[in-house]
C-alpha cells in the first residue's frame, strides 16, 4: 500500500492509479506492485540489479598489522 501511495504522489497519477488498481480488484486479478510500478513510473526507471560479492571477513586480518 505504501509503495502505491508513493508511486501516486511521485508521478501525479493518483486518479489513474486508483482506477487501475480498483479495476484489478474488481476483476479479482492479483495486484503486482512491480508490474504497476513499471506501468506508472515513466519518469524514473527502476535501477538495474547489480551483482555484489560478499568478501570473506578474514580478509580484514591483513589490514590489522
């Protein structure tokens, strides 16, 4: 719910978003927030997934000398 509210506020699409979500509910369709954000978030595309490497904590031992 918070993501829907933020999306509506950030993109000035309160009415259109409300109508869309109510339509999904009326048709008993699932509300997929990720798909809704793609549909209504025209100004700020989502950030890409960046793979991260979690280093071994033992590597810090080399710094303590």
